[in-house]
C-alpha cells in the first residue's frame, strides 16, 4: 500500500520532579539538603531514511510519545534523561504543523534528523536552593511538560528524473526496461496508481533514480482525476522525461499530447514546464510511428530539445541511457550555478 500523506501526533516526555531531601547519617546531626534534580523527558525526532518508501506505517500508528524523565532522589541522586524516540520517514517528506499550517522541516537529505517535540526540563531538587541565608531549603520544582504537536506528513518523491506522459504511453514499460523496478504493466489506462522509483546502474557504478509518475490527464492541475496527488511527485525531479505514444494507439496526436502535458505542468506550478527535459518517442515499431515522429520534429524545429526514438516493449532503447545521464548531470550543474549566483 502506497500512502503519501499522513497525520501524526508527537508528545515529548514530561521532566521528572526534583526531590526535597536532607542527609540523615549517624554522627551527622545537621546534615544539609541533598535532593537531586529530576531527569529531562525524552524528545521525539524525525529521521529521513532510504529504507522507507511510503507513509503507510503511519496509517496504523499515529501517536508517538517519549517517556517521562525519572524523578530526583535523596543523596544527590539526579534522574537520568529519558530516551528519545526516533521516527523514520521517507526521504522527501515535508512536515507541517497541523494547527498553524507552518512548515516545520523538509526532510530532503538522507540521514537528516530534526527535533519535532522537545522533552520537558527536569525540576530542581532542594540542593539547588541552598544559600547562606537559606540553610534548610524545602523548595523543589516539578518537571516541565513536554511539547505536544500534531504534524502533517506529505511525501514528495525525490528522483533524478521523472517520466511524464498520458496513460498507456509506455512509462511503466520503459522503467522496467531501464532499471530493476517491476511496475505493473497492462493494456488499460491508469495501470500505475502511485509513483514507482527505479534505479539505473551504469558499468562504472554510477546510479540514477527515475520515477514513474502515474499518467496525467487534461485538467490535472485542477485536481481532475488524481491530479495533485500525481503532480506533486514531479516537483523534485531535476529532469522531466516526456514519454509520448508515437503509435497513436488510442488515437492521440503526440504533438498535442506534449503541448497539453507542458500546459498542465505550468498551470500546476509556474516554471515547471521549463525545467530541463528530454522527449522519448516510444512505440516506434507501430505503423504510424515514423510519420508521427517526423511531425513531432517539425513542430519542435524551433526548440533546442532532444527527441529519442525507442521501443521500450522490445528493449530497443538506442542511446537513451547515455543521454539521460548527460542531461541529469547538466541539469545538476545548472542548478548549482544558479544557487551560487
């Protein structure tokens, strides 16, 4: 089960109470205060983990509570800090506060750990209140309450490249041909109902991640179908790969499909359609494919865009893998340059 949105509650532990105690030893008639401090309550942290691919675990467990800190004791025994709770989330999870709507953190780095519910501070024992004027302090403090929050977790897939296209364009077939991923493939629309990420491994051990985004339809930017649920997974990809059906199996026009896809992306998020991209002309073994490919190249003659003809179903990929790697590296360099500028 793939889940990309969840609501959880996190609770920091309460700090332990301080202790009010006095020394009671033989031959020590006036023992001083020796009440220890309470221990700090445990905190709740989120950690980005590559072993997590979905938020499905939070369907069954929605509350995470750290333990309270132990109370202080006599003989200057301080309570130890309670253990923290570490909650593993997929890389790419955006965390917002449910009450205020404020962004808490974007878990976009492997191993990233962030505090989301701090534990309460332990109370002071009466030893802390001793002074020259207060030789017999009977004051002590209660531990502070931990932080409580409700958080909204939303997963936005992180991948180097995202496959974008209409249903039945062959995106899942392509992903299965270039990686070890095994997405569902069938001859009906919307076979893919959630993003599937595959890893391309090159002979020199270089790796690229490619996300198969479920098919888009017209009006996706207005949440037609599952528009927003699909489109949000494209936001983080550095390269868009438009997969077009050159065989026009469903009676579609590849040029119209490309323009419509670009329009949906731009309407969803300004500038998204202008992100670095490749065009994969799939199903080149179909009768009308050559004619449609020529029509596509004529329509894009004024643009600097790569068109790569392939037939994913029979493994004829041409130089797609090499050009995909080069385009991803170029897009990364461009992004780094913009950040430095």
